[in-house]
């Protein structure tokens, strides 16, 4: 952040204090929503709650409160441009969801299906990546074995006995270091662990321990999505967009102007576009920082007030 006059700093500090001061209300709302959700889950089997827009509306509100509570705890001790813009954009999208839920309770089921869909996409990609990782680790293991054999053959050609012994002592470490450097150049979830366990062995662990769990998640999500599409009334399914577009959803709840404004700033400073790379401004100016902090405060208050209204008007889940 650029150097700011004392008054600007004081205003920013007060805004941050106001935002963080909402923490107790968030905590209380999370507790209340948690109690109602737990009561609903005890009273009804999952097959019933999963088909209840009212239930998923409550879950969405609780999850939103939990998420933003984490933002307060983790991101507002020291505030800088990227954090403020990211939080503002996230809160914009969060507000769109909450307004949709408030506008039409059936959007709780839209939320549930979108959650299933995104989780299925995530775990499907994770499964695909695990298969690639297994192949990668095995290839690295084979390269390591081949390198050891070739280096051993070369070392045995050394005629000086002492030099040969020293080369043999270094051989394993030298090969390991070379192979580890090769592996580190590839983005891999497991390369660092494989350096300790051995590449072939870790490939075996991923194949027998990790991949089956991921595959089970995929199968479970596919089944839940299939059941949802089979059992959900057509009138509700008609609310589900084929492709989720934030500008369209923002328009539905009357938030087009702020969507356009915030996304323009985010694209300018958060994304690696030519405009963001060539601009001289890498941080928000004091007035811009105050503007976005005010936006965060207002939208967070909106979220809290909407949540309190849901609690007051829906003390129990209606099926």
C-alpha cells in the first residue's frame, strides 16, 4: 500500500475495526444455525433433508457465515490490496447467493446441486491427477533405477581402487539428488513425499490407498447427483442454469452495477492480463482502499442481517 496521510490511515483502521467487530454476531449466528440444522438432521433422514430447499438454505447461510468468519480471523490482521479485492469479490458472490436463497427457497436445492456438481468436478479432476501422478512416479522410479545401473557400470570401470570406492559411496546420493531435482521441476502433490518413501513405493501407495478413496467420492457424488436429477420436481430444476454465470445471477438480484465495478478492479489487479502487467498502479490508493473496505462492511452487515432474519422467521426447518 502507498504511503497514506494520518486521517486516511485512521479511517481505514476504524473500518477494519468495524468489520472485525462483527465477529461475535457471526459466532452467535453460526451457533444458532448449527443447532437448527442438527435438529433437522436428527428429525429426518438424509434422503429427506437432501430434497429440502429449506434445509439447504440454512446450510448455505451457516456455511457462508463460517467462511467469512475465517476471513476475519485470517485476513484482517494486516490488510493489503490483493486481500481486500479478493474478499470484496468473494463477498459479492456470497451476497448474490444469499439474496437468491432469500428470494426463492427453492434456490436451496439449486445451491445443493451446484455443490454436488462442483465437488464432482473437483474429485474427478483429482482422480485424473492421481492417475497421472502414479504414472509420473513410476517413470521417475524407472529413471532412477536405470541411472543407478548405468552409473554403477561406469563406476566399476574406474581402475583406481580407492577412487572407485569413493565413487561407489557417492553413487546413491548423487543419483538421488539428480532424480529429485528432475522430479521437483514438475508440479506434483506427491513428489516431496516420494523422495522419502521412494518413487516406486509411493506410486504403489497412491494407487492402493489414495486413488480408491477418491474414486469412492466420485461414485458417491455421481449417485447423489443422479438421485437429485431423478427426484427433483421440474419446476425446481428449471431454476438451475446450464452454466453458472455470475453476471446473470447478479442481475437477478439487482447487483449488476457493483458486479461490473468490482470485477473490473479485480481483473485489473488480480489477473495476469496485459492491462494488469503494464499498469503503474499495483496497489489500491487510500480512497480506493476505503471504498472497498466500506463495501465489505456494508455487505457483511447485509449478510448478518439476512441471516438474523432467516433465524427469526424460520426457527425450525419446514419440509
